[in-house]
C-alpha cells in the first residue's frame, strides 16, 4: 500500500544494510545542521540490535520505499518492540530529502498497537528534533524526562565501591550464577525478572540474552544477609555502562562504583543518565565524566519507569 508518496512493507533480514545506511545518513545530517560532530559509526553493534528486534518483534519493523514493486529504493524505516503492555518506538529514520512528507507518521502508525492498547507507549527523541517531538506528541507521547549521555575518562577511586568489604553489598557475577547449573540460572532469571517487573513493569529475558551476547559483564547485588536482590548492572569492555537498576536511589553510586572497577575499558566510559538520577549525576561528574551533547527526551503516555533509580543502556531498548 502506498501513502505519503512511498510504499510500505515489513523489514526483512536482507534489508538491514539499507536500514543501517538510512540510520547513518539521517543521523549525520541531524548533527551537521547545528554544526555538531557526527557520532562514530559502529555498524556491528547496530546490526546486532536490528537483528535482535527482527527476532523478537518482526511485525513491528516497517520499511518505506520510493515506490512499490521492483526498483523501489528504501527511504525510511521504523522499528518498535512490545514487552507486556508496554510499547516502545526504538528507531524512526527517514532520509533527509524525504523528510516532511508524512513518511515518518505513516511508519509510526504502522508500528503502533491498536488504539485500545496504547495506554503505555513511549519513545526517546533527540532534543534537537522538535518536529519529531511534536509528531510523537500527537500520538500522546508527550515530553517527560531528559536523558543525557556522559562520556570520558573516569577516576575509579573517586567512586564508592558498594561491593568492597565495607560497602554493604554482595556482587554476584551472572557468569558465576549460571555456572551453578539449573538452580543458578533460575536464581539469575528470577533476580533480574523481579527487578524489571518492579521498575519497568515487565520482564525482558530477550534483552538480557542480547546484552550477555555482547560480552557485557552483569552482576546481581544483594545487601548483606538478604536474599532478595537490591539491584543489577552491566559493564562492557567498550566502556558502556548499563542498564543499571536498583531498588533504592541511594544504591546507584555504590553499584556504579563496583561496575567501573569490574571492567577495564578499552577507551573511555559512556553512560546514559536520566535527569532525575541525582545519585548517579554527582559521583560520575566528580569522577571525571562530562555531558556529551544535547539530551534525548523520553516522551510517553505515562510517567515512565522510576528514572531516579534506573539507568538505561541506550535510547532504543529501555
């Protein structure tokens, strides 16, 4: 079916290269307009994310082409995912020369659940994209919370270590738990599942498998003498931190302090910090990280997860 001067069909695995090119072309154009440097390309990681979404939510990935039938050139794509009663728009990108023609709106409409199922829908939009933010607002996803990227070198000794002998937390590596066999796998699944249900409102075993497949080190954290987990967190050798989920905001600096000691990054660190996460902001800034560019805006039909005690990994998979 053709609308807004384009034809639409589901994204197939063979379309991933075209989606990558659209993503980078549109992103680099967005940064060039205000004179900002383009973000470094990491097609391997982005490809893994696209492949993940096609595995978990193939019906929510749509491609716009210049015309139907043979010879149609890809001009835009949208990908979303659903977990429980939550829907999240992970990607919406249209080539610069085809923007402003209604293609983005059509892609959003094709990925959205029915009107009766839109109580909890959300997206993260770059704050330098007011047109996109307004588009999402027309679907009820109004601006809620800014999400900043902090990057740079970090002085680990400036961070508290919650898993030190005096820190009050016990850190159990995911790999160690999984090595205990079925009982360890069950403890790990129940631990992260309980925290995700409490903070996000749904479980997401698919994402945890993805992050572990990206060679992220994950940890469950327990208060001394307690059996219920107090939080979990991931750190990658690439320097990416997150997601980090804790039951109490005051645990954030202690969990972050352990994570930055658990992994030696190849370069600098990168972490997404929501505006309300005061307990992450202060220790990370004091340790040397800096704000990298304008924030993204979490826009939704509901208040969203408790961002004072939850740090997402990126803007695509909350």
